[in-house]
C-alpha cells in the first residue's frame, strides 16, 4: 500500500487483512457483521467488535482519517480512480476486450499485457488463513486467467501461434479443466502444422473431462474438432490488413476489405463444394495439383487416426497384461478398456465424417481403416467380457471369452494388414511415415 508515493507500514496481520477486505469493496460501506465474518469466520471471539474497532484505529493512523470512513452499518475505504491496481487491471481488460471486438488485435494484446503486468503473484497468499481470502482469491485468480486467455486470443489473431504452444501447454497442465486454453492450444498446434497433435489433444481432453467430471467436451470444442477434420479454411489465420494507399490514391479492388470478405466467402464455398464432390464420388481422378493437396490432407488425417489407434492398442495390451501379472485388478483393467472403447467410438465418428479423395486407393484405405477400427472394437469387447467375469488376477485361463478375444485379435490384425498394404504406398508417395499392422 502506497500513500503519496510512500509505502505504508502495516506490521500486524489482522489490520492488513481488514484493509484487503475493505479494498475489495472500495468506496462502498462494508457492515461490521460482514467484516467480522471475513476476519474470523463462523466462530468469532466475544471481543471481535472491540478488536475490529482497534484495527480500524490502526489503519486510520497509517492511511489518514479521510481514507477510512465510519458510516453505519460499518466502514468504507476511499480510493480515487486509478489508485487501486485492481481497478486499473479491470479497466485495461475491459479496453482490451473492446479492441479485440473491433479486430484491433495488436492494441488489444498490448492492453492485456499491461493488465497482467500489474500482478505480483497469486492473490492474497499472505491471507490464506483468513476466511475471506479463499473465495475472493479464487475470483481474482479466475479474472487473471481470463485475461491471459484473452491475451492469447489476440496473439493467435496476430499469427503468433508457434510461440504460444509452450505457454499454452503449461497453462493446460496447470488448469486441466479449463476448456478455453485447450481449444486455443488445439488451434495453435493446427496452425503450426501439427494437426495430429491437435486432434490427440482433443482426445485427451475428452478423456479428462469424462474421468474427472463425467461430461463431454463443450459444443465449441466438438465443433473445433469437426472443423479441423474437414480442414475448414476459416481456421487459418487471417492475413494482416494491407497498408493504406499513399497520397489518397484509390485502393485496388483486391485490397479492399469488402473484396477480402467476399473472397473469403467464395473460397469457403469452393472448399465446401470440393468436399461435397469428394464425398459423393464426383470430380476428377485426383492427378492434378488440387488432387495432390487433397490427398495429402487425407493422408495427414489418417495419420492422426492411426496415432490415436496406436495409443488404444497400447492401453489394451497394458490392461490385459497387467491382469495376467497381477499389476492390475480385473476391475481396474476393465475401466481402462472402457475408456479405450469410448475413444474408438469417437474415432469411428471421425472416420465416418472424413472427406475422401475420389481415387480407388484413398477410398479403399478409408474403408479398410473403418473395418480395422470395428475389428479392434470387437476384440476389445471380448476382452471386456473376459475381465468382467474374472474374480481375480493371474495367468491366462481357458475361458471362452479369452479365446474369443484372441480370435478377434487375429481377425483385426488381418484387417490392419490389408489396410497398410493400401495406405503405406500413399504415405510413401507423399514422404510420410509408413505403418505396420502391429503398431495400431
């Protein structure tokens, strides 16, 4: 606390806590009853009112009698506009949001950065023992995180996606249940050419929300995943606005904002037509430049699916093997298989929505991938039946369910072998990695 530019010494903890709770309601009267609740909680001492009066007296000596006002039913602290860091923070955030809404991303990013510079660590760390600090601190921390997310939004609009990835990864790790940073990280990864990583993040997000809260990702996150799978051109960063023409010269048509809007809409419409043609089997043989780009996009998407399927295979092997070795109980292994099956259902939905180039190899690869996932899903179901009937862990038995699971595994492997025979030549043609049936 500064008064006339000089630090004000407040050595005792309770007077500092009183000042903090008054500043949260600056220029408003806070009742004596509420102040006692804030400082002592549900079990205040009998001398609480008298102690409060003593703390008020101490604050008046330090701040000045005109700052701390007695006004029934309690007290208020007078703060001028711009004196309180919290007020300046809220004003800068408000201005940043207005600038972001007006598409002035550069100025918005600057405002948010200025707002965040006012923070000096988590709020109310010295008052952790005080009843008021928990809820108030949580509200302020939420406001700080929201400002960080807004600043990231502005930076994404400015094309700073690559340098945002490490910051967003750290933010997601610290705040695993906040969906907005996850959506922003998905977008930053996608724009950095890491579509498979972006889709894998969505899969992990879905799993986290299901495990921790029993809910599905928000409609916004689901829509973002769908647009990524369809390579929606509007996900790419808008190009910077051109410089104004000098000396009042007319702006060429191709540089006018109205033209850019119409051009973007036209490109989106063309992309939608191309996707529709691919899905209905129309169009050319895919040997031209646009066909190559479409094929590359298709192979990239299948690569993302295979990464997800690979993790599912590893999880199933670890669950079943853990039961054999008694590292896991059958119940724990069954819960893990349930998560794998939910992920495979999502994978099937993604594969069904995939835009497939109108070539024989691409159509075969798409069909065989879906058959492979179905076959793996069937094997998982047999393993689940076997685990559900087990009373304890131990070596493999001669259960019909386990025999059926192993037979289904053999069928799934044959289907995957057929898939890689078609997919690997496509991947090699585009200098992508190739797969074996035992990897996914």
